[in-house]
């Protein structure tokens, strides 16, 4: 009976510090990686797509033309 309780304590997440810290470390790495990749993907989707064609009044150009 005591052998079962020691096995359960070794497998228990809250009792075994080494396994729980390893799990939390990998969980933290996964979360940070997911946030970084998600941010890069969002920046890529909202990137600058080029110079838009804008209608500029003739009177406000560098060499204005007046009527």
C-alpha cells in the first residue's frame, strides 16, 4: 500500500517539483512563441501595400496651376 502512495506522489503535479517545473517551462516557451508568431502574422497581414493614387488639386502642387 505504501508503494502505491509513493508512486502517486511522484506522479502528482503539485508534489513533484522537477516534472512540474519542466512542464511549466515548456508551456511558457510555447505561449511566448505563439504570441510572437501571431504578432508577426498580424503585422504581415496589415503591412504597407504600396503608394496609393491620390487625387491632388492643381493649385496645391509644387508648381501650381491656377485657372
